[in-house]
């Protein structure tokens, strides 16, 4: 396998929300017609895609939203021979050596997990390898970032659940 001199990685993309919205409107091959050409134009080989559940889905619909995002993405991958979901370094190298675009699933905030540590292996099985504990909101795992200078409750840090989550994710080989 020939390894390229450099692999360009976009470590954060909200393409999953775009794909889900377009597919809901009846569009297909969104990856192939919109995202892959943009990646090629920008010289991007690998893209980390963010599973993000906005505040309108919290708390109970965050899990459903995350699963809908992943399902739409997996459908797109089935329709797009020039793209692959990668779950390891070797898969990324193989995919890019084949001149395909590599995608890594990541979570932007662990709201879809709620306070249920047993859901982490489910998302791992779906291909999630990057875990961003919080985005802007506080969740069961940690404090978030606030857009206004108003704070309530304990300031900053991981909760006990968050510590357990990070430890489990590390044991599973996830990037936290």
C-alpha cells in the first residue's frame, strides 16, 4: 500500500445535518454530488462528521436524532462508491490510497447517550470513533461553554458519569 506524503483531515464537519435534511426533501447522492466535489476542490482526504443533536431535540429526542443522522449517512455511503466510513488508521490509509474520501463519525456532545453508559458501545458499533464530550450545553457528562456570561450550578469539569464515559471511551480506543 502506497502511503501519501500527507493526508489532509477536516476534523469537524456538519455534513450529517445537511445530508439528513436533503434526503428528507427527496434528494439522493448528496455525498457524491455536493460533498465529495467540495472535498476534492479543497484537497480534503478525510472528514470527521459531527453527530449533533441541537437543543430542540433535548433531552428525549437526542438519541433518535443521532440515529437518524447516522442512518442517512450510511444510506449515502451505500450510494457513493468514492467514499468510505473508516474506523481505524489502517482503513484511512487504505481508503485514501484507493483515491477515495474517508469519513470518521464523531459525536459533538454526548447528549444522545443521556446518562446511559451502555449506549457508548452501540455508537462504537455504528462506527463512532471520536467523542466530543460537550458542545455548548451542559449534559450529564460535563459542563459546556456558555454564549452569555451566566453560570449556574457547579462550574466546569466532568461529572462522575463523564469520568466513567471518558475512561470507557479510552478503553475502547476512541479519540476523546
